[in-house]
């Protein structure tokens, strides 16, 4: 399954409009924010159709898995719902298992998980964690309108310049940041994986640090990190590009057909059966498009082309200006053009 879909659920007193564009979407938030009402309305509409008084609109099938009306094996039940958007409530503990994560990784469905848990078994994007918000009432009625609002910002800013850069990556991405840090007079180290970023924050709690993580898969770890930074490291910054490979593609140094559209409308290109995350899609695309050229990319190590001054500056300039400025002269504005490709 691929694409972006809008789900509209409407009854006499409340209405929801949700846009779903990745295989894993998280709706979190406190009690009494409308999460349970949303699931119950979808379930009632599926059970009773027009007699329910509820309208459910979407260009693909919408299903819901609620504990009190589902019996038997969860995998069997989900297989019967394949090919659309499946809402699952948090009382179903199987969503925390490795078996569910494996199933999601090859499914033809999109999953909307309504939960307050951080599901560390699943690689979901920071950008696809939402809370329900009330956007007011429809004109002339008492119907409350609800929609999704992103739970996290893409990165947080600080007036303080960082002393150190910590990356969750320990391979090609880490090597890249080592290069720009060495030229900018900054320390650089790797946390050696997403699960260790919070440990790095504890170890560096008295320093101003720029943390760089792949936003496409960091969703499960974001809450712990934001909470820690709010309490103990308010001057530190967290930068969440989709992935290092995304930055390379965004830099324009690789010639890819329809690249602008791919980066702007990635949901139209990522098949959920093939790629559990957009990070894997960008990596696959970059590897495929650079194979047997001087720009051949390897995720395991940074090849010589990407260590060159021109390539380093192009990748750096694919970052937001406020992040780029943290690297001093390396991040200063200049006209950068892709060099010719030699096959």
C-alpha cells in the first residue's frame, strides 16, 4: 500500500478528519481527548452501516480492531482486514510484541495505533506521532470538529552554540559529522544506536549538545529525550532529518528522475510491503542510483566521494539554516552546484 489518505468520521455531535500517509501512525494524548470516541464511532459505523447515523469516508477500506469485539488470533484477524487503514486501540497488548513489528514490516495495510505507550518495537517516524485537537464547531451546528496535530516539532532551537555533536548513527552518517565537526572545532561522538541516545543525554547533561537522529525511525524514543531535555538540558538541540541518505538526495548532488516529487510526496513512492520505513526507501534509492559510479553510496562506511569538500558542503546546505549555522564557516551561504557525474 502507498499514498496519502484522508479519513473522515462524522456523527451528530462530533466529527474527525485525519490524514494518514505512512504505514505506522501513532495517536497519543491524555484521557478524554476523543481517542476512544473515534474508535467507537468507526466500529459502530462498520457494524451497522447507515443505520448507525455515522458517516465514514475514505478512498481505501477502513477497519478497527477493538479488544471487546475481536476474538481469536490477532494475526488472523488483521490478515482478513488487509489492504486498507486499520485502527488499533492500546488495550491490545500484541502491538508491543516483536511478532507484530514483523507483521507490520511486510503488510499491505497502514496502521493507526491509538496508544499512550512508546512502542519501541516499531520503527515509526517522529512526524507521524499526533494528538487529537478540537478545531471548533461546524457553522450553524453544535458538532465538534477534531483533527490531528503533530506531537513533536522537527527540531528544537537554542540560543547557545553546541560544544559537541552526538549522532545515533555509527557508520556513514557518523563519519560525515566527524568531518564537519573537525573543521568546525566541535567534538563528535556516536551514541551507537537509537536506544542509546537517552544514555548519551544523561552522560552529557552539563553540555550544550546537538543530537542528530533519523527522524523516520526515532518516534519511539522521542518522548524520553524531550522529557529529559526539558528538565535537564534545555540548551541542547535535537535535529531530526528523515535520514542521512535523505539529506544526500535533498542536496541535489545525485541525479534522480522525479527527485523533487519523490522528496515532496514520498508517500506516493514507498510501498509498505517493501519498506517498513522511509529511511529504508531513501537508502535503497540512493544505493540504486549511485551503483557503479564515482558516487557509489555505502551505508556501512562513508566512501571517498562524500568526504570531498564540495560534497560535504552540499550535504550541509541541505540542512535547515539554523542547524547549518552551528557549524561556523562550514555552514555559511554560498552558491553550490552539483558536479558532473562520471560513470
